């Protein structure tokens, strides 16, 4: 564009912030603000004007560097392709920044960590919608980089205490289990606690009596009792209830929501680290990484009785995303099928 300023009209929607290099960003911004004179082909007037306009923001720019840029350009006719490369690099950097912010929200303590995580996830989803429009799909749209397996669930003393309180509260108030279908045994961090919660929900679904004795029998039938965790340990774990099962269930589900967000962010960062992955492949892989978080998010909204923040509404208002609508159910009498004749 230094050689042929007319290429500015053919490179598409390129902005100065799309450049990773500060000097290049300042130079491109100067190109958009300083008009090229008619004599630019015979006199170096325009490069000198650009240098004067860009140097306050980029002191390292020199006249010799501008002439170096001109000399290394293969052909000015390929400027639109070069601009697409710049846009792709910017998209990769912004996507990685979104993933970093999502991971930071999952780790940072705060009054509403789930709300902060969901707000970041909404912003990431809106950005992915924009990428799908700016970078159309092609035959090789699936990501070539294998997603890293989810990180092992890290348990903690606090998480273990909350899960034990859930087991005791649910044993004392089993009627609440039917209203807590939003909590799955996979949300618990300790395998033993997860298996015991599965025993509790199994008893409740069958309509069987639930108390410490029936829990002991159910755990024994599932082979959960052993030398390090015997009947006395189980009875002690489920016999000291404190608080409502819903309270402890929400805390456990929130912890799983934050863990899923951190895993999704790590997978997206791995995708952006592969320079051979195209932008559309990045968008496809990022959507897959967010799928597990979306599943937990739906159950979290069920647990708290609605959305935990206004982030989704704000993000949707910013970028309208087309969602395929299901056909409406037709009103009318039920379809009657003829009875089969008995032999």
C-alpha cells in the first residue's frame, strides 16, 4: 500500500488494531488519515507524510524501514490476500485473549463467580458468531489439532466437606431429591461421594425408603464398602445433616461449572497455539470446547431458578444470533389409532 495507495480500497475491512506490531498499526492508521498526493509515483512525498504522522505513536519507524517494506513486497496485486492474513492473525489473538479471560474468571474469587464465568462465556460465544460470518467455512473446517483430554478433577478438603454435607442432608430430606435432577453424580469431585449420591438418587427414583440403614444396604449392594470405608464410616457420613440439600447441591454444581469453564478455556488456548489451524477451524473447535460448559450451564439455571446474570441478554442484544425455531405444535384432537383385533 506504500507503493500503490489505491490498494486501500480493495483490501476489505481492515483496521489498525488488527496489526500485532505497534509500528505497523500506527503506519496503517496514518495511511487511512493522510490522503495520497497525485505525485506519489514520482516523488516520495507520501511516505514522508506517513512517517511524520505515524512517528508520534511509533518512534522506531524510519524512512529506511518504509522503503524496506516496499522492497520486500512480492506484488501489490495480492494485497487483499495479505490483508486476510492480518485479519486471521488478529482473530487468533483475540480468541486466545477471550479464553484467557474465561480461565481467569473461573479461578478468581468473587461474590458471583458463576455469573462472571457465564458473562465471559457469552462474550466468547458472541465473538465466535462473528468469526463464522467473517471467515466462511471450507472443506477442511474441522479442527486438525486433537483436543487435549479434560484435566483430572481436583478434589479439595472444602469440596469433600460440601459433598459429605450434601449426602447427609439428602438422606435426612430425600423428598428434595426429585426436585434436584439438575445435580448429577459426575458433578461431585470424590468418586466415593459420587457413587453414594448415585445410590441416593437410585433409591429416590424407585420410590424406596431412604434413611441411613437403607443407604447402608444400597452401598453394600454396589460394593462400596471396604476396609478403609466400612459400615460405621458410612453411617457417620450420612447421619449428621446440616442445611438444605439444595444449598449444598448448588455449591457443588457451581464448582463443576467453574471447572468446566477452565477446561474449555485450556482447550481453546491449545487450538490457538497451532498456527496451522485456520480461523474457521478455531471457531468450530472452540464451539465444541464450550459444549460441556453449556450443558452444565443449563442445569445451573435450573438450580438457581433462572439466569444468574444478565450477560446472556446483553450479549444477545449486541449480536443477534439466528436460532432455528422448532415447528409449533398443531392444536387439535389427538390422533386415534384403530385397535388391533385380538385373536
